[in-house]
C-alpha cells in the first residue's frame, strides 16, 4: 500500500509540474525581430473594431508576391483604430519602418529572412498625397536594388497583412511600427534617434489597463477590447470549458509578447495551449477572451453574462463589483 501511495503521490507531483510549466510559460519572445505580432494587432484601417476578410491581397500565388513587392504609387493617410494616422500605399496596404534601420544616412538592416517577412517597397513610382509631411526618397540596398524611404527611413510592407487596412505589423518585436504622416512611428510613442539604436519608448501595448467608470481598472487588448475570464474554465488544473459554439461569441485572446504589456505585472501574463493546439493569452493562469457583443473600445457588454463571464482587473482578479469610492 505504501508503495502504491508513493507512486500515486509521485504521479500527482509530475502532473503539478507539467501544469505549472504550461501556465508559467509566457508569450515567448521571438529570436528575431520579424516574428509574431502582439495580441490585438490585427486591426483594420477604416473598418473600426471588427475583423475583416482576407481580401484579394491575401489570395496567395504569384499575384500576392507581386503585390507585396509593387511600387507604392500614391501614398495616402488613413486612420487605424488604436494606432492613429498611418501611411498606406495606393492599394491600402500599411507601410512600416524598422527601428534597427537608420535615417541619417538611410540604411536598411533587414535582409534575408527578414526581407521575406517584411518586403522592401521599391523606390520609384511613389508620390505622397496631401497630409503626408515625410519627404520621399530612396536608398540602395545591399543587393543593389533601390528601396523607397520616407523621412530617410526605409519603407516596408508586412507579409502577414493580407488585406488593405491590416496593421498586423504594428509593434512586432518591439521594433516595427507603421509610418505616421510625418515619417515618425505611428502610435503616439516617443521617437528614437534617426541614427538608429534603442527606441526611447516601447511599441504600443498588446495588453494594457483601462479605467472603466463602472468597473474600475480592467485589462484590455491592443484594440481596447475588454478581456474576460470564464468561471467554468479553471486555472488549476488548467481546463477550457469554452469550446464549440461558445467560441462563436467569446474569442480567445491571442498571446502577447512581454514587451507589449502595460500596467499588468509581467508574472501574471502567460500563454496556454488550448485543446485544439492553438495558443491563448492567460492572465494569472486564467484563459482570457474578448466578447463579440462589445462593439467599440471600452464596451463591457460581456460583464456578468450568464453569471459566468467577468472582466479582469490589473492584478489578474475577476471584477464582480464596482470600485469603492
């Protein structure tokens, strides 16, 4: 009996260690600067809060490759939810800059696999519409081709932007940002030195804290969507009760890099693996979701739904009552 009891305890210990490792893992930092974007970075310019279809740009094949390597033609200013004014090419694709490049003198540090993820925009056949204050120029790349520059910064598209208006590249690796109309980084952060080097401020948050008049400080994603936890899920042992048709209404929040977290202790942010193998953001080991019934940033229509869904505060706890005055 003692041997059986020890074996049972050992098995329990192993299970505990496995679950701890699963919850303790964070949104992993990619080994490069052209990896996964922060959660909530799939916002669409001009489409507001919701997700969009892939569109012709993401249809694949040679036409997609040609589009991603096409000249910018007439560049315009568009509004991106959660980011602000950004520059897009004539097809509506967002244009980006890389912190490791330099503007004085212009130089690109993105080659090889980086250039596959971030296709350089060719120089030539590029004009700036009204509202763009950044000077249009060009720089010669290491392979001899000419690349478009704005305010001296080399210009790129992002391969994972599959439809006009996508801004999935915003904040990737903490080093990629859409162009603001003046050639600086979009998003309202401080700017880095034109000679390159470490930015003065991090990229816009993928997870941050908002002050809600009714609920107090609550955790939101990069689009400003309230994040919720589900009472039927559990953090210990890890359990996912929202599956099947539940996911039509409650969408798992995407993992986020630690560099894109604002206002929430790093130790509370982790990535968990759902039963279908996909990754989900967790706060204090609880899987978190956004609610399709929330139509704009700041909405909390999901709060208290069925007595099971609750917003999360800046300490990772579920919010069940209004803050004390």
